[in-house]
C-alpha cells in the first residue's frame, strides 16, 4: 500500500509543487524536475494498480483481502485471478486525472486484442471508474491470427468503446463463420453514419471516429464486402480500408464502385491479393472519376491484365487526388503498359507507381522511358521483374539522365540486363541529381558491371542507398566498391548480400570503411565469409559504433 499522505495532488486533481524562485532556479530545470516527479509518481501508482491482481501462477498473499474471479480468454481457456481488494480500494480513491493516466498506461503496456482480453479485464474492469473513463481511452483493438473468434456477445462489446479509431482483425478464423454474418454486421454497425442509426445515439459517436479498418486475410468474399458496403457508402470517418487476402472476386467490383462513388473520406484502399480480375477492375475503375478523396490504391496481384490496366489508366487520366498506385503482379504486358505510359504523361498527381512482377518486356520499358522523360511528378517507381533486359534499359536510363528527372527511388531488380545494362545505368547516375535510393539486385552485372557503377558513385553526390544483392560479384568487385567507400561521402547504406565476395573481399571492404564517416550499414550476408576469421581483424575492431556491418 502507498502512504497517501505523500501524494502531492489536491482535491481538484491538479499537480502542486513549490515553484518559488527565491534561489533564482532556472525555469526550464524546474519544469523538468516537475515532469520527472510527476512521471515517477504515476509509475508508482501504476505498479500498485498492476499489483491489484495475481494470477494462479503467483502465490496468494494471505495477508491481504482478496477475491477470486474467473475469466475466460478469447480462446476459451479458463484462468483464475485473485483481486486484491485493499489495493483496489486505494486506487479507486485516486483523483480521476491519475486514474485516466493509469488506464492509458495499462492499455499501452498489455497487448489488448479485445475488450475481453483476460489480463485487461482482471486489472482494469475491477476499477469503478472504467465505465466512465476507460471507455473513452481505448482507441485501438487488434485481433491477430486467432484460431477461433470470440463469440458474438463478446465481440459485440467493441460497440461500447466510443473512442475506438482503429480496428484490426488479421487472419485467423474467418469473420464469416459457417456463412454467418453476425461479426461483420457488428463491424458494419460501427461504420454507419449517424443518420443511419438515429435510434442508437452511442453508435453515432462511434461512427464519427473509426478511421482505420484492416481485415487482412479474412475470407469475407463478395458477400462480406457487400455487407460492409452498405455501411461504408454513408460513412464519414474511415480513412484506411485494408482488404488484402479477403477472397474478393469479380462481383466485388460493383461494391467497390459504390464505395468510390459515395464515400468521400477513405484515403487509402488496399485490395491486394484478391481475384477481382479484369471484369471487377473495369467496373471499379469506372467509378474512380467520381472520387476525389482517394490518395492510394493497391490492386496488387488481382489478375487485372491489360484490359484492367487500360481502364485504370483511362479513369485516372484527369485525377488530382491519387498519389500512389500499386499494380504489382497483374499480368500487364507491353500492350497494357502503353496505357500506363499515357497515364504517366497526362496525370499530374501520381508520384509513386509500383509495376513489380508484370511482363512489360523491353518494348514496355521503351514506352515507360518515353513517359518518364516528360514526367516531373514521379518520385518512386518499381520495375522489378519485368523482363526489361539490356535492350530495354537504355530508354529508362536516358530519362534518368535528363535534368527534369525528379525520381528519388527506383528499383530495377531482376531484369537480367547484365553488365552492359549496368554501364547504361552508370551513365545516368553521373548526371542525375535526384535519385537517393536505387536497387538492381539479381541482374548478373558481375564485377565488370560493378566497376561501371562504382565509377558513377564516386562522382554522384545524392545517392544514399544502393542494393546490389545477388549479382555474382567477387573480390574484384569488392575492390571497385572499396574505391567508392573511400571517396563517396553521401552513401549511407550498401547491400551486397548473396554474392561471392569471400573473406578477402570482406577484409577489403572493412578496411575501406574504417575512415568513412557517412556509411551506416554494409550488408554482406551470404557471401562465403568465415566470420571467425574476421572477428579479430584490426579494422573491424576500430569501426565506429554508428556503423552496422552485417555478415
């Protein structure tokens, strides 16, 4: 028990301390002391609050009055807790300001997955103030990969939390248990606008605060999305909607179209790894011209093909709100890329586009290069795994060489353009003044290609991160890179993982960064390096603490 006579809080719940300046104490130091004292006191109260309960794994303190309570966790297991009533009585006498802070500490400390979380119930719900104070503090609920969902009565308790802003139900048992829609209906009730639930004033308050909903890997399907759509068309608070791996099919296109046409608040829409297909994508895309709130759309891995890419590009031609577009792994060929290129030429808002894992080929790369040559808005582009090869990389690098280029991050990994492609890239890096992050892993550039890249990096003064993993670089390549590390004063991160540098190459690189004051991370994993032979190397022992060397 804490001696309450030492608690420096008055009846009005304000923090009191003698702030007289008779000794001309510096005000800032005095303020720091107040904050530290207040923090220490809160921590003391918090520890007492945690000590108000003991689980069956702890020995009961026979000297204190206690009550046994049973709690059932979300997986159905029964756990017994002993609530220390003496300490609870003390906690209940604290000023409401302190109670509020303690509740917040408890919520932050424990992994609160649902309001029925066992430890959460055992500690917090024993306090008489929870219903008046606590319900307004819990702003995030996470249910992560549970083998079974809480029953609907327990799940419905989320409606009580009028401060709830974020709800994440990630994987685990589907929200559509045995085709039942009860759990989804509960979520939908949180999303409905005040006008939709006039007879439930508490729900009106909740509806205005839910900003983040992520149902990652929940197989709700087209039927589940239809239920959510009925609520989302009138919702006025949600900003993030995550529906990756949710089993959405082509029929979801019409539901997504309704959301886009009617909802004016969602900013990020994540639809990756579903099966929306060309038909669903076309229907969804035709609603995009009516929406001016979306800033980011992810349609990665949805089999939209060239026809879907055409409809997306056409719909966004005059869009002024979307800044990020993710079209990874969608079977888009050179034909579809023509429409993407038209989008890049005319759209003035998109600054980031991800085309990873499509089939643009050298012809598609040629068109992409032409589009980038006139585009001053794109800051990030991912062209990984697009079969660009040596014949297609030249058009891209020509665009990178132009003074108007504003690209900050570019990924050209896994395009098999070899050392000749590396030579073309190096020409662009000599003159480019915007790129800060560049990756070209898995391109067979070998040590010959590394020489070209190294020559450019010695001159370049803007690049901060380079990824050269899986490029068959040996000790000769390490020698070229060592020249960069000795002369370049802007590079912060260098990834050389999965090459053939060996111990000799590793020693060369370690010695080269000994006097380098800027490099922060050098990654050398999977390089045929024997770490035991390097541990005692003098240069390794001299490395400054701010450098991270990964073997």
